[in-house]
C-alpha cells in the first residue's frame, strides 16, 4: 500500500506561480520545476499525500494540469490530521530542520516530502494506538468527507454502518454541559466536533485550537464555548454546577469561600456580579474602591475561560510595576502560573520566552501596556490565539477630565477592531475597571467604546463608603 502513495510539495513565487516541485513515489524522488513527470506520477498513484495539500498544492496543480487531475484519487492531508492526533502540540507546521542546518530560509520541496512521509507514519502509528471507541468517533465524524476519508482508507479502518451516538456522549460525559444535543452537532458540525473532542480529550489545559483550525473552521471555537462555557442553569447538570460555578472556582483558585461585599444590603455583592458578567459575553465598566478586590474579578473569569475553552484574556494596564506585582502575586500566593506580562522590563530572552508561552497556550492571562499594542509582534501573537476578553485596567485614563489621561488608551479600540477583522474572531467583549466614579469619567469611557466599536457598556458601581477610612478637614 505504501508504494501507492505519491507525496507532493509545491513551492510558488509571490505571484502564486509554481516555481519548484518535490515528490516521492514508489522509491523514486523528483525535484524540478517542470510538471511533466509529476503529472505522470499523479495518474499512476492511488493516494496523494502532502502537508496542507487540500488548501495549497491541489488547487495550484488543478489550475496548472486541469480540474480533473485528481479525480478518483484518495487524498491524505497530514495537516488536517495533526491536531486530531497530536492535539497536545501547539504547532502543526512541518519542522524543517534542514533550514537550521543550512542556515537558509529556502524551502526544499523534496525535503518537505520526506518530512511529510515521516509525519504520516507517525500519524498512522498514533491512530493505531488510540482506544477503539476514540477511533470510532473520528471515523464516523469524518469518513463522509473526501479530505479525511483517504487517511481512513489508507489505514483500512472499518467504519460502523450504524453508529450509536451514545458512545460519543459517554466519552464527553462530565466534560461538557449535560444539555448539549450531541446528535444535532454530529449532524450539523461533525468536522468541528472532531477537533473539539480532540482538544477536550487532552490531559492538560494548555492545549489550544490550532490557528489554522480557528481560521478555516471558525465555528469550532464557538462550538467549544457553547458546550463548555454556557451555563445551562439546570440543577441536575453535573458539568455546569461543578465547573461553571464561580464560588467553587473562587475556592479552587484563590481559597476564598465567598466574594467580598461592600454593602450588607446587597443580595449579590458587586464583586460576584462583576465576575458573573465577566463569565458572560457582555461588555461593562466597573467601579471598585481601591483595595476592593478588583483584580480578582477579572482574573477568576480569565482562568476559568482559559481552562475550559482555552481562550486568552488580555489585560491592558498603564503601570508596569502593577503588572509585575499581579503576575508575581498569582504565582507566589496561589501557585497560578498561567499569567504573564510582556513589557519593557523583560530582557530579550525573557520576552521571547513569554511570547512562546502565549503562542503555545501556556498563558491564560496576558498583561500588556497600551503602548505595546502598536507592536507588530503583539498583533501577530494575539492573532494566533482566541481572545476571550479585553480587560482595561485604570480605565479613567480614557478620560480627558482626569490628570491620568493617557493618549495611548485611545488606540485600544483600533487594535481590538483589527483582531475582530480576522475572521476567526467575533465581537470581543470589553471590561473596564476604575476606582473613579465621577459621572463624566464613566460617560467618557462608555462614549469611547460606543463611538469606536459600537459597544454598549453596562455599569457595575458600588455606592458604599469605605468604613476603614476617616476624613477630616484641618485649617492651615
């Protein structure tokens, strides 16, 4: 069977014209710019294999050799299967070690074919190692699609003609909301469900959806949110009442049994209201007194969201020292290592390490200064993550009425819009926190986001006084 596989890799000019071809077939190698021999090999092969050939190589060759060139061929794309079988890996590009050895940026298509061949062997071995019920899930979700069925045929996997959806429900049990209609998802979004299942089935919560999955299958992240982060409100739902209960999460992460209250007449404290709002999709401005537990109200939802739906919360803070203190406090007091700050205090090596951690999914809470949003590097790394929410700390810096006005805050909405324009993102919720309750300041904050992003901000404000403070006016 292995001799019936043709491995192909195509390199193009910036204008999209084929300039270099690599191929492996039946023990022979090909590396040239002409397509004559490759066309002959395509006709003789049963399987066509490559890394990202469905989106890249096949369309190019169809334009050059005719739309029927791959008729009746079985397609095996190793990129499509990599996140399913190696979901713990943050990257799914070919690891081109020859570039390091040769100190070159040149892509060698023949070398890439050899790497693809080895990756396919690894994927076939990994599939064979899976438990039988997991194999059945992948096979029954994906076998109806030509871009996936070639892999299953290559491995000669026998698919059940009649598949019991309860097998999927059993494997998802206590990992998703009990009210999830698995049967409907199998019918409507089988490919997305396969990628969601592979992610949920990982042992660590640092695994994230591959960038290209979020980009080409944008419903995948939404599906993950729907089944893992929407509180159904049913008292019998084991998942929601265990994992989406903010008080249980508060105890688990921070060791507190209840939220802090400023007003004894409140049924639900401001802190708890704000946490619950942060767990949802609404945008809001919250006014907390200094020392009132403001940081916890955005840290807790960020950690819950990061663990359950693998998303990143971005915190914009004007004070580098405050970022540093909050990250260190989370680690030293609560053993929480999922937060990082990228700022000017970092050495080049520390900055690169922080960036790598964000890209890999090891970070759920990222602190940035408003100035850093102008960095192309920051935009690049955030495009590779699904963003849960932007948190704007010290939000009174938006207002020209205060002495703390920061002009860089006025760029925040433009940056958020640039992320939203990437199709993998919908509307990104925004939370604004300040200790300044002046009506004009709050009005300025709300007007800014309404004008720039057409976002309406809800208000969460405490009117309670600080009992631990005393004021006295003294004549001088």
